[in-house]
C-alpha cells in the first residue's frame, strides 16, 4: 500500500485533503455565493477487473471554517482516527455532496478553497466513506479505511483535473507535525475533464 506523507498542519494532503496553511475561505464568510458545481470523469486504474470509469458530480454549498478545520485537526492529533470520524460525522450543515450518475450522493463534510497566483483554484474536500452492507457485517480490511479525500486544481477557465482517494486511513504524526494518508488502493482515482457547471 502507498503511504502519502505531507508536511503541514493538516493539509489533508498535497495529494488530497484538508487544507493546512493556505490562504483559503475566511472563517467569517464560509458560504459560496451560489453552489459550486463540478463535473468530472473518474478513472480508477486500480479497481478489480481492470480500469473503471464513471462520471462524477461534486457540489460545494459552503466552505469549511477555520474553527471546523482546527477541531478536526485536534480530534485526529489528540484522539486518533475514530475521534476524527466522529467529529466529521457531526459537521452540520455539510459542505456539499459527491455522487455518481447512479447514486443518491454522499455528504462532503469538509471543503476548502485556495486561490492560486495564476487565477486558478485549488479545492480540497474530505468526508467519511460510505460503507457497504458487506463491510459493516464482515468488517474486512477495507472497513478500516474510513475516509474519502479529494483534491481538484482548476485553471482560470474553470477547467482542470484532480485526484480522489475513495478509501483512506488517516494518522497524525505529532513529532513530524504531518498527516499520514494510507490509500487502500494502489493509487488514487484520477479525476479528468473537471469543469465547473451551473
């Protein structure tokens, strides 16, 4: 399995995550003017049976506040991933949702935006992962990977690409002040042809 280490207060990844020290949405203005709607094409190269693809919709209704970010960091750093999972599931209202064409959607609990010098945007999001009936009943190894993380980079034209870790395990190394992300799959899902839509 790959382990992704990224330095930062909890930049829940350079690869994906809960943005750390970026100049992102202000705590006093977490709402977006109107929902940010993104269409993407997900390409899973590590799935069983070979490459799988699917269209994906990501909608961000609001940006997470600094206080929410700090609370999630503290939960993971002080009490571990179970505490982070509990804290994330209590976030209300959610920041948005993610869905495929054949699903009802799953709440996104954390979302942050960073404006880049070239006029583009970096969007990171995280949530608890939906577990299927089999995982809940049998608790295979995959059930320990309880989080979904995503990162999208958009150009000034509203088009871009990203990555998605559908099943991740998170730990926080206090000595190194880093978030460690273990991906259940061999590599993240690629998000291609990402575009903003109305």
